[in-house]
């Protein structure tokens, strides 16, 4: 028997054990348990199981890189007349759904809430200045979303005072004292690991993670399917290009050149846009740390230069390092950045909306590398360096 089957049977056994053998009613898990896994095609970091009893089980396998344990969350429908007898020790959180008041902690959560039509339920967020969405910024300006301070040290008193039903957490590891304090105040916290996904469609599929908290699973399926179809159609279009230009990425930071690894999210876009990312043969899923000399030797003649770190103009590049002018893409003005596409308060739209809309990123890159394939496209995230 394979590992998945063993885990699946173990989970069913666990759920069945929650119900007292003396309670036999229409909401009893032992009588109505008909489980089914929600289809997750690309994301590797979570799973969803729906049960006819009104219970939904969400497991998050990668809340942060190299997490040693998965988190298990139990969602219980408020419509149940006789909720099952669940024990809190068996789950990392038990949440009554649909959720009415939510705190989010990463800008990548905003597009999911907006597209599902539940942004009005967002009542708190740490460092709201980083939010770029015009829709959500209007709610911030009207005082409908409370700024909770820094993400790593959320103002717990403010968070408790606004009385959320749920906090969707973001963390780089398992050390977050603010979350521990909030949990002791009986506020459910669920970790979202969308940022740990390594593929464009894998990140976007996390909209399905949000949907069960609001009873909007069908809507999420349709939204994601549209994004998936758009992305795959654009990828197929890119294959029609007759040339495959070479691409450089990243920039220097304190004498180290950081650029995407060959198996990273960013590299996937370049490859899917039918261009030759010069470091695609590396195995890293995050970033590479290279010397200027090694980047020059390999990328000096690259046709395009994508995402030159924080730089927004050629003047900034030349002032930062005279070596940048040695690159062909610099001299031919073929450098493109997403750092010029900002929200009203300076947040980068790429970091907020990009993970949710990989189809828009891919179309931008296809237009940059193969403009003849998409002559009417208007760049959304990426813009020529000023």
C-alpha cells in the first residue's frame, strides 16, 4: 500500500473516531462521511477534503520552506444543526464557516479575497502601505481595514480588539510570538504557504485554499480554470516563435549578483515564454548568488535583461556600478522591470497580484521576447527601464 493510501485511511479513521458511538443522528460523521479530495493540479503545499457531514479538512504541507510538520485545519459549517463532537487537540485550528471577519497578513492574500468577492470581510492587515490594489486601498482610506503594525510583530492588542473570526498567517519559520499570543486568545490562525510554490500555476491555485472559508469553492474553481486556460494558451502561442532569445536577470547587491535559479518560479516564466534563460540548467528553486565576473562571462551578450532588482532607470544602474554598461542589453536598451509598476503608497503590484495572475506575467514576457506574436498587447507588470 502506498504512502498516500496509508495517510488517507488514517485520516478517515481519525475523523470517525471523533464521533461518540452513542450519538446517531443525521450529522454524525459515522453515518454521513463521504469524503472526496478537491482536485489540486499544480500546488504542492496544501490539500482539501470535503465531507458530506459538513466538515472540510485542509492540510498545509509547506507553510514555510523545509517545514517539518504539516498543519491540519478543520472547517465546520455553521449550517449544521448538530455539529460533530470535535476535539481541538486533534487539529491546529477548528473554524466555523463561512468566515465573516478576517485578518490577512500577506499582500498575496489580497487578490484571492478580491476575486472571490469577500474583500469586505477583511478587517485588519499589517503594514497596509504595501497594499497596491485600488479597491482595497479605498477601504483602507475609509478606515475599514485596521493597520496592525509589522507582520513579524503584529499588534496583538489591536488584533484582539477588532475581533476576527480568522487570521490567515504568513511566516518564514515556526517562531512567531504574536501568533502564539493570538492563539491563546482563542483566535484561529491558519498558515498560507502560497509563496513557497515553485511554479506559476502552483501559486495561483492557492485561491482554492481560501474558498472553503467562505463557501465559495465552485467560484474558485471557475476563476482558477480561467487563469489556467489563459496561461496554457499563452504558453502554446509562445512555442510558435521562430527564435529563442537569451535572457539575463537580477542585479548586484553588495558585490553579489542575485538571480533566479533554474527551477524557480521566475525562471519558469522565461522558459514558458520560449526564451533561453541562461541559468535554466541550474537546479535551485530559489535564487543564485554569483559573482559579477561569472555573470558577465555568461550573460554579457544576453538579448534581454529582466527584473534588474530594485533599479528603475538606466541612470540608477550606471550610478550603482560602471560594470552594468558592459552588457549588451544595457546598451541596446532591452532591460525590463516590474519595479516601476507601483500602487499609490509604493507597494509593488507584481509581488501582490503577480502570483495570482501568472497569465498576465507570461503575456508580458511573450510580448517582450516575441512582439510579433502579440502585437496588440499592452504591458501590465513589466515596463521598459526608464
